[in-house]
C-alpha cells in the first residue's frame, strides 16, 4: 500500500489497542503504543532509502528482505525496544505486541496488490502479488480518514476501528471474488493460459490484465465484465547469443528480471551500439509501458548506458540513459 494508507493503519491499530485493558489504564503506555504502531506501520518500507543508491538496487530489494519473516520479527523488537528506552515504566510485552501487529499488518496488506512482496523469505524469494487491491485504494484510505475524524469527534476508538475494519474485510472479500471471476473468464476465452497478472483501478468496474499463453502475451482491460485486449505480442524466447548473454549480466537488466514476471524484449541495432530493452507488460498506461530496463552496448562489448525504472515517454527514457548517473 502507499505510505499514507500504511500510516493511517498504524493510527487505527493504536485505536484498537485501547480495547487492551492494560493500555486503556495507562496513558503513557497508550502514547508509547500509538508511536510504536505508527512507526511500525511504515518500517518495512524504510528500504526506500535504497533509491539514493540507484534504481537497480531499489527494485531488487524493495519489499524484499525488509518484508521477510525474520525482518517482521526484527522490526517489532527494534522499534518497541527503542521506545521502551524512553519509557521503561510501561509494559514492554504490551508495547511489543501492538508494535509487532503493526508490522505484520503492513506486510500482510502488501501481498494483495500487483506489486507484491517477498513475504515468505527466507523460505522462498518468490514475489507474492495477489493483484486485487490497488497500491492506493481510495475506499480503504477514505474509511481510515472517516475513522480518524470520528475518533477526534469523540467516538470510542476501539469499537469504531473494529467496525471500520469489518467493512474493509468485506471489501477485500468482494475484490477477491471480482478477481476470481476475471480469472475464470480469462481461462474460458484464452487457451493454454500460463500466467495472469491483474491490477485493479480506482474504478470498481475496470481492471488491468496481462496474461501469458503458450505462444502470446495479451495486455488489456476487463470493463463491466467484458475483456478488451489492447495489445498482443508473440512470445519469443530469449536468444542465446553474445549480446543478450552480456546484457543479462548488467545490474539494471538483472534487477528488472528479478522482479518482472511478464515482459517482452527487443534488440535494436544502431550505427555505434546495440540496445537491449525489456518491457514489463503489467503496467500499460495510455498506450505506454512505463516500467522498463535498457542497456546500450558498444561495438567492443562494453556497456555505454544502462537504466531501469519508470519512465512515461521515450524522451524521458533517453534523458535517463544519457544522464551521467546512469552511465556504467
């Protein structure tokens, strides 16, 4: 989920904590728990600082080890321990419990969007992305805002947030059922489907889809229960040649491939260099595929420029490639 929603979830969990008799009776503990749940609700995304290094490092590691099972345990202990240093008179067990629940909630809700997370590490590095809740869902965020306002106006925080989360659970079930129907529809209309990526939009009746069959990639939308295909590409295996093998070793290409399950590739020959491009097919937006990885290799088999990330025009992509910070 987005940062704003994660933080409001931390506030919500702090409100639910008032149902804990120990927290309810100790205002200092309540304050510590609220600070803990707000920080912990965002903690797994602290790896955003990796953007300062480069996009390849960020893409390879974001929502990776920081969302793993050991990290979830680590964040809960670390955050509650730091807070406990300032208020040693409170119950550490209760402080840790609510802080730990906030971290768990963060990782749990992240597995339902299209981006996903490596929540099952160290057992597997597979990306878990169920793809039926938007990274930013206006309905979920609005319910949290309503809950905060109700709390400020004097509503009982514990029961208010329990009611709101009951509604959110029903919403998740509804979106899951919507996706299940879409998957059934795709299998009914397309033979030999091997992989399906779904991504809901802010409109309840429109979903983005990308699917892999034995011979093709299809990209389109499901609108009002009808499949609309926007693009169709032949599924061409990666060539076993020196250019492609060399390109695959580039850090930006490697990071892209570690994350993207449905993509196509291009090799373009120019006078002085060869360009290898990978395009993620899951994020089509207004006829453009913004998530790419590109490497330019000169005639002496040296990397001239390399980039991976989000760009929304060819002009912006060329600017990124020609920027000294992306030159290898």
